């Protein structure tokens, strides 16, 4: 069954003090700490300076109290939703505090905006995020500080345009509308720009920090609600509480969407799970059946001797290998191809609008990329390297390989086992024998 055994996955050992990977990790951490201190220093200096030059009136304190109370009320009512959202999603997290902080930008002196951010994030940390190990205190502090810098940037835009607050905008016609719109744009852009240094330092992808279209539309929605909150407090303050119910509905709707995504996503690799991949494959099959010329491919990929990695290096190292292989497969296919994990070390790829010859080319590209992969993981004080990985791949193409999703998977799976029987680390086309 196993055939001739090629070189098994092996590990290279390098002491941590001399290991370039560990040195890079230390340098990244040092740079991130320096960035945190820089942002906090900027926020502190800006707050102290504006507190000295911008007066605070009695009505400002009333508005501050209302915004803080509404923010805390909304957070308390949505506390369980917020905790579940944090647990089920690894996407950039938007906690909806922009509703209150942007309203503060439009209504309050800068120093009180800083105080508002501090109140909201302190409550968030002590209530919604309490005992959640995946949200360390330093990250909450950095996020709050970045929000302060973002708020100051929006305030600066307002002052440069001669519209210091919502009250002035109400009597300035289109000039006031333009100023508030530009302040919202500044808030949105600066919130993104201040994340860029962290992205560069940690070498994470752009999407890991900025998310997709839905994440950014949620941020836009919170800014719009913040604008409406400020408008209400400037005209009919007693109606400000009416903003809380729609905000809670939005909060719950976002949770439902995240749960839907979590239900179709493999937690370990971030790929589609069996359910999610089958849904996409069924849609592609229905689309192909409506066209007499449409073809698509299915790949079944299995890592060779993966059990040896778990046995020798442990399951955590095995998980690291799975994530690295998942990323390798994703990088070897097109953006609109669908990669899933069916459990264990088995992956599946859906390739829409592609012919049989091109499917084999993609499969060979994936096999070669996995063969060249080197995976680093930490083992105590050392960083070890697992290499000599390989994968066996079975291929099936619609319609010659099958006219149903399960038939295509069976054809690809049979081809996969033929690849293993023939010595592994190779691609076998199952379409001709389906």
C-alpha cells in the first residue's frame, strides 16, 4: 500500500541564540513595543496640550456624561454578543465604540474625547473582555490609544475648516456638511493608517488587519450612527437614547453573520470546512450544468506521512504544518478558487472555469510548492525546521470525471490512493478512469 518510502519529514535544530528566525521575532516585538510607546506619547502630549488651551464648559460635561452612559449601556446590553463575537471570529474586530467616539469628536473638546475613550475602553476591558486570554491588556490599551489619535485627527480637520463642532455645522449650511463628511473620512483613514506600522512590524497580511468589504462597511455604519447621535444631542438631546436599540440590532446582525462564516470555516487553517466547501461546489456544479461548455476541476490533496510529524514533533507542530500547507495551497491557486480542509491532513480544491490540462498544471504546481516548503516552529528555547514534506494529489474534472459533486470527489479520491500506491509525492488524474 505504502510503496517505496521517500525521504520522511525531517527537522533541523538551531539554538535560539543563533537562530535568525528567533532574532527576527525579538526584533518584531521590540519594534511593536516602541510603536506602542510612540503612539501613547503622542496621545498623551496632544491631550495635555488641548486640555490647557481648549476650555471645557458645563454643557460639555453633560454631553460627556450622556455619551459615556449610552456607551456603557450599549456595551452592557450587548456584552454577551461581544464576547461571542470575539470567540468566533479572527477577523479585524470592530466593537462599535466609534458610534460614541465620533459623536464625541463632533460635540466635545478634545480632552473630554480622550476621557470618553478611556471610559469606554476601561469598561470594555473589565466587563466584555474580562477573562478572555486572547485579548491581552496591552492590546486593549494600544487600541484605545489609536482611537484617541484618530479622534484628534478628525478634530483637526474640523478646526482647519472652521467648523469646530456640530453646533457650528448646523448654522453653516453645506460648508458644515462638507466639514463633517471630511472629518468622517479622516477618522476612517487615520484609523487604517495607524495600523500600517503594526502590519509592517508583524509581517501580517493586509486583509488580516483591514478585513474585507463587510468589515469596513460596518465601520462606516458606526460613523454614520455617531453622526446621527451627535445631531440628536445638538438638537433634541432627550431622543439620544433612541440610538441604542438600532445599534443593538446591528450588533446582533454582525454576530449572526460571523456565526455563519464560522459554521463554514475550518478553525485550524481558516480554509472552508466540509460544509462550506460542499456549498460552493454545489453552486459551481449548478452553474456548470446551465452551460454546455463549462468545466471545473476538483483536487484531493493528502500530506504524505503526516502522522510521523505528529508523533515526532507533537500535535502543535503538526498544526503549524497544516496552517503552512493551507497557506501554500492558497497561494498556488487563483483568488476565486476554493480551498477546503476535510479533516486531518486532507485538503480539497475547487477550480472553476478550467480545462483538464490546466487542472493538472495547477495540481503539479501545488505539489511542487509543498515539496519546497520549510516550516519553522518553536520547541522550548529552540526553533526547529520541518522540511522534506510531500503530498499526493488526485484530480477529477467535470463532466468527464463525474456529473455530481460526490462522483467527482470519489474520482479524485480514487486517484489520490493510486498516487499513494505508486510511491506518493505525485499527481494522478482520475478523470479517465471515473
